[in-house]
C-alpha cells in the first residue's frame, strides 16, 4: 500500500508540474473571466489514443530518464506517467503493472470526492457551510444535537470535524458509536479517515443520487475515465488505470 501511495502521489505531482505551461491568454467558453491554455491537449473520450511528445524535443536530459526508471522500479512503482500540456512525455510500467490494469487510488481518491462535492455545490444541491446532518440525518454521530449541528461539510472536507481520532481501532469506522466528540469543530486538524468517508454519503443525501452514479455522470463519463469504487470495510476506494488518473489530473 505504501509503495502504491508513493506512486499515486508522485504521479499527481508530476502531472501538475507537467501541465503547468503558462497561460496562453485564452478564455473559457463557459466563463469568459476564466483563463485557459489553448495549447493543452485532452485525449479523445472513448478512445485509447493519446498523443505523445518527445522528451528530447522538450530539452529534457534523456540520460536521467533511465536512472529515474531504475529508481521507480526499485522502489516498487507500478505505473508512471508524466504529461506535458496534456500529451504523454513519459509512460512506463513496472512490477507487473500495465496500461490496462486498475490499481487503487487509496487516499488520492479524496481528490475525486472533493471535486464531486464542489460540483454538487455549484449545482445548488448543498453549501459547504451547511451542517452535515442536513444530509447525513440527525444522529449520524454520538455528538449532542448542539455539537453535531456545528459540524459542517467544510469540516468533513478539511478533516477538522473535531471527532475523536485517538482510538486506532475506530479510525475508519463510520458508525455513530465510533464518532465521538473530542474538540470543537474547526479548531483542530487530524488526518481522520472516517469523517472524510462520510462525504460520499453527504453527496448522496444532497443530490438524491448514489454518490457513484453522480460521480459517473459529472466526472467519470464526460472525461472518459475507466475504473470502479471498491468497498473496503468502512472505506470505499477508487480503482483505475494510470491513464484514467491522468485524465482526471488534467481537469
């Protein structure tokens, strides 16, 4: 899991760096005030074709690429992609990985949930300042009514719910009995998975659609991702190919 998480984190970092080529001065058709880079390429939806760019023409040190690949393979990397203006500059698979194999995103999947939540707010289904109980229902935790009413969607997204994180056996548990008061909401940060996992249920409660269906309709299908959500005890983890992760990274 640790090695895969390193892969996911490293991929996201390189994707962001690779896609940041500056603003060409264009604007979005949907919002004329939002600048876009007209040089950026996005792969065709429904096709496996993806344009590439030559690292040598980019002025990259090709001798270092071999060294990089050796490092990645030695450190149990499975898939690796670097994008430049949307085109694939580097793509390599190691240790049983391939272009068609789905791998778990683990905590990188939180970015999917956060973006989906943002879309739900944009469409008027919710507000990030709303108490999460508006969509989870009263008694989703073991907090008092007053305490529970202070916990907002924003607190779930930012891991500042104030819920008790000290019991390692309940870090992932989303049952009310596992969700107890420790700190005032918004006053303390801790990487607590359970409250974040509940964001999927918040989206379901707000939109009236199952989280996965809403995500499919708003993100996965429009940009041509593959993949699926897999339950893992209390967690639900997204799995996809590296190329699907790259599509998401271009948003």
